[in-house]
C-alpha cells in the first residue's frame, strides 16, 4: 500500500481542522434531509443493492435531454409553496458555505482548477434558479432573520447523499477534483430508525483503489479527490447512517451551459426551459428580481465606472474569511 503522505492528488483535512461545528450545524445540518423534499436520482446499479441514494440540486443537464435547466425534482406537494422557497434557500446557503470552505482550505492545485473552469465557461452558481443573474449578495431567511451571503455561491451542480455507496468506478467530469463533506454519521436507533445516535460502524468509507487508500468517514469529514482515478465507497450496514453533500461539474452540464451562453441552443430546448420557469412561481419571480438588480447595477456602473472597477478588483479572489488560514496536508 502506498503511504498517504506520498500521494499528492488527494487532500484530507486533519481532525483538528474540521469545519467549525457551529457552522456545520447551522447550515449543513439544516439541509441534512433534502430527500424529504426531493426525489432521488435514478441509479439502477445501486437500487438493486439497496445502497442508498443521491439527489441533485442546482442545474443539471440530464443524460436524457442535455437541456440547461434547473433541477425539477421537488415532490409535487412542495411545488409553489413557502416550504419550497425555504428549502431552496437552505440548499443555496449550505453549498455556498461548502464551496467557500473548499476554496479557502484546499491547495492551489484544486482551487486554481475550479476558478479556471468557472471563468473559462462563465458558469452560473447554485443560486436558487436565478440563472446566473447574481453570484454574490444572496439573501436567505433563517430563524426569522434575513442573512446576506456576501461571498461567492457554490458550484452550479451539487448532490446530497444518504447512505450512498458505489462500487469502484471512474468519473469523467470537467473538474480535476470533486469535493464532499460528511455532515452526519451515526447508528440508527433500534426502536425508531429516524433517531440517529452517536456511534460508528464498519462501512461507508471512501477509497482510491489506485493508491490503496481508504478514508474512514466520520461526521465532519471534508475531502477532495481526483475523479479520473478509480474510487468508490464501501457498503453500509442496515443500521448505519451517513449523510453528506458533494459538488462537481459534469461535462454535459457545462456543454449545455455553453450553448445557453452562446445562444446556440436548440429552439425546442429554449422553449422547454422557459415553460419550466413559467410553471415555477418562485423560480420565475427570483429570476425577474435578479435581472432587475443586475440592470440597476449596470446603470450605476455606467454612472461611475471607475469606482465600480476598483470595487470589482477588490472582490476578485475574495472568499469567506475562515478561522483556519494555515494547515498541513496529509
């Protein structure tokens, strides 16, 4: 087995440098159970083995249609309701936090690649279906208070996982690295399996078969890995519980976004997306408000272009200020 310290293509936060627990509970724990609101991604290879689920958030050009549009996987009873909006804002906040931790904590090999892909393809962010009209200054409502997120939003494509495991495989996505965080791991209560107790179990561990590396998961584990190297997750026992979020970017989604940006989409795809937005009150309202805000900002920029350029220069490369600024990687 290769020594972990000799491998430069996987990065794991040492235990003392885990994400601050207060922030983890405030944002990621609130989004722990999106499966209550969303349908899982159809994965026949894991369904037959009863090895958990993924559900998508943000924008996703599916294998079937290749249309750039927001994920329409909310269960019917939540569509058009206040619960839909509250859930979406929590998902946006959770993934914005996760993204900022990734950009603030992971090495330049990881972050520079992410920045390059975002810039090269002018990708929107996971912005609550604003279709790229905003990248910052997203306001969320939490416990009766409006909180302004003045840092960059997360990648436009994210997945929540629940007891998810998959055999050894390779992903051919556009980023060199994907990243993920385990937000809760424990043991199901014997009498009430909706109650998760402290405890550990064998299984649900991430591995890189090329290097002979296994990462034993725990609540608050945050790591990234090279997607084109063979990897997977070991099977979980029936009494085990593990939930997390991950972010990556599929090639199909980026291709669909590029066509959208360039105005080269199939007219039928444009119509499909517009119908989807028109039938989603919150998405349509958010998009209109954001476009209006962008127009107002552009007018202000024309009035005082020099000052605006200075502000933009100050904002470039800025991410949420984190408690840990220096760390040693293993």
